[in-house]
C-alpha cells in the first residue's frame, strides 16, 4: 500500500527519507506531511524535499494550532463530549488543503511519529486505516501508560494516543527489546536504519546531501575533528541554567582546541540558547540546527575522531565517529 508519513522534527525527516526510497523500490507512493509548528523553520524543507522525487508531495500542516483552537475556542460540551469531531473540524478549518489529499490518505498506511494530540486528527479522520508508530527518541522506549488519562479519553471517545490505539498495528524502533511497556513492546518491530542507509545508491545519497546543502558545510577537513551535540535541556525541564550549559560546552571546546582539533558544534533543532552568538569568538564551526545530524552518514569521507553529548541518543546514530562520549545526565551533577 501507499504510505503517508506525518512528522514534526528533522530526525523524523531523516527516517522518512530513508523509507521513501524503500517505498519507491517497492512501487509504493509516499506522501510527506510536515507539522510545521513542531520545529521552528522546518517548513524551509517543503520544496527541497520535493526535489528528491521519492515523495508524491510534501505539504505542511499546523496541528498544534488545531489543538489550541480546541482548547480555547470550543465550548466545554464540544471539547469533552464531541472532542474527536470538534478537533477534526478545527484541523480542517486551519488546514483546508488537507482535503485535497483525502483520497490518497484514505487508501494508504499512515505512519506517525510521537503520537500526541497534534496527530490525533489522522486517527479520528481515518479510523479504518492501518497506522504505524515510529521511533521518536528515548521517550518512545520509556513511555508508561497513564491509566486515568487513557480511561478519560475512552469515555470521551477520543484516541488513546502514544501507540495504544487499536489502529496502531506496529511500532518501529531500533531496539524493540528495550521498550518498557509490555503492550507497546508486543507491537514493536526492528527499525534498521543502517540497512536502509546501505540500500541507497551513491546517486541517491548525493541527492539527499544536495537537499540539505551539506556540501556547503566545511566538514571535509583532514585535521582531527571533534563533534559536540547540544540538547534543549532547559526546555525539557532539567534543573540547569544557561550559564551552566555554556560553561559545560566551553570546557568541551577548550579541551579539543588544546589538542589542536577542529571543533564542530551541532545545534539541536529545538535549542533554546543562542550558542552561535555565545561562541562567536571561538574557533569552532557551527552545524545548523535544521540539518539532521544523521545526514552526515551519507558521506563516508566525513569523519570525526571524537563526539560528545550529555545524553542525546542521536550520537549513537552516527556511523563515522572514532570515540563516542555519552556523558549521561549525572554529568550535570559533576560539572
């Protein structure tokens, strides 16, 4: 069957691209729907991704705006007893162009990353479709059921979300055995990103590199290189200040420079600190936040001798790295 992918992060984008090539080899069409409110600036890829020719189309929607309208504008009766139909109505009012793709979506399998309320529209609108949940990040593995919330949604006739709905037949993750929740683990299957990457031809890899303007980055030096991956820890609720985070990364930078290594600083897509300005006088090279770090895997000549992160799982998706330093959250207590 044809495939629909609903994404809201650059990591989701990377996985969807790999799978779109796999779909093309199987003569399946692929529609990519980007929640443009999920990551600021992600809508810049709407046109470049169309150039890959593996997507039937690439469109943007505003899922969060529909949820906000439901909470702010709907009366209490509609918000509680008619939540599904009200959300569907508001989603289509905000995103009227989605109706143009109704026939395609209704006959396709729908793939959702991080199934929260901004994606609930698809479960409500297409209840008979087969759904698949794909790996979002570490939260996919550590998710535990909130029984009262699920009971409340059942009473409201609203989707359970986060993979618990019956329409969600499969969950694709890199490590199915690490899924904590037994119900979700029973649906889980292997998502082999290395296999998908190795299936790409050199021509296909070059097309992807071009879509992200990777050739414009100065990452091809023959000097020893260090890669530092940031994370939006403050926004995620961790008890750490901007000054503390800056200090941590400054130590990483100084250590690398003292060893005469080039420093590449990869900004997280939702990074809240303006490190580009903070470190403007440091001899480092910034990798923009909207480039999926996994895109570097497309070119084996891009090699880093070392890579550092506090606890970003993305570091384990990198193929061409010598030493990986995953410091862990307890590092914040030792800083």
